[in-house]
C-alpha cells in the first residue's frame, strides 16, 4: 500500500493533498508543516469534504517532519511561512529525509531544480528516486497556448518541452501533434517562432498548476496512468560529461524513474538542449 507525505502545507502542498484525496490516488496522505496546527486544520478541512467529493482517502496533519518517516512517497512542496524549500535549506531537508531508508522524493516547486541537482551530486541520492514535477505544469501551459493558436482543445495537443526553464526551453515541434495531425502542418513557422518567444513568460507556473502536475506525476508513479510526464531529472554523469538537472520526458513507476524518453531532435534543438544542460 502506497502512502504520501507532503512536506509543506502552503498553497502547493494544501492543493496537492486535496487533489490526491479527491482522486483517490493513494489511500493515506500526511500533510506536514512546522507552523503549528495549520497542516492539521487543512487536513481536517479536506476530510470534511469527503462526503461531498466521494473519496475514501484518509488525510492527516502533522507539525513534525519526522511524521514523513516510512512514507512510500515524500513530496517537498511549500511552507505556510517561508515558501518553497530550496537552496541550503532544501538540501538539509533532503539529508534528513534520506538519513534512513530512502523514499521516492518528488519536488513539487518551480524553484527546486537546483535542489534536485545538488541532492544527486552532493548527497549521492539515486537519480531514480529524486525528481521534480514542475515542468509538467509548464507543458500544460504550452499546450493551452497551442490550442488557442490552432482553435482547438488543449486535450488534443501532444507535445513535450525540454531544457532549463525559463530561458532555455526546447519544444520539439517536429514531434508535436494536434488532434493526431503534425503540428508542423497546422502551425506555420512565424506562429511557432511566436510561441517559442512566449515560453519564458509561462514560468513559473502558479501553485494550482504545480499541484496538478505533482498529482499527475504521482498518478504515473503508482500506476494510475501510463503517461510519460515532463519532469526535472537529476543529472546522469555516467558518460563522463557533467550535466545539470533538466526538464526531460520521464517514464515513471513504483521504483521511481524508469527511463528518459527524449524524442527525435533536429540538429538545432539538440545543440540548444546540450548547450543548456552541459556544465
């Protein structure tokens, strides 16, 4: 039985707890925040909505990070007071989480890419057990923009994004589709260039989008869907080249990261991606 501990009961953490419960993604959710009884209050509010939303998941609140011990998945979100975990504080939190048996760690915030990179490189955390879901929120926003340009629905748009947002984002347009039709046929070059120019403005996503991206990612981990998600993936230095953690299409499972599925890239896109992620 998989359970989730969410560290941080801020806007992202609270919304994520509600989404996971409402969708019955996992049976047990613990919302943790060191700011007194805030997490417990939000957990109670979510549980009181269970008869209306018709879910069976159990949500509890705690004020001690030690309550995350034993959880199958630990989500690092945002604090009620202090915002997203990041920097040295985030690295210290990762060290605390990994002091015993290492759970699967999902970083839900938009500013946690560097924390993933440092966790893998400085703490030696396995690449398969540490990743971030924020890029999936970016991809969702790009799909919405493409839908407007093509006068269609975001659900009909299939694409991904790679790189380091906000300034180094690569969208492989040759691999993108709109209602099953190649985006290259439906979007002319000036339109694609106009969309590329707007990508940086989509970052960072808002807290609800970040929570939705984290919920979708956890759904893929536990097997609720087989969708590939775009995630911040820790660097793989095995080939002898030092790289940054980057947004890449990831296939996930209960053990964590299963594979990175990069679509075919044009020479221009490949150079842009490598320039962004190589140290």
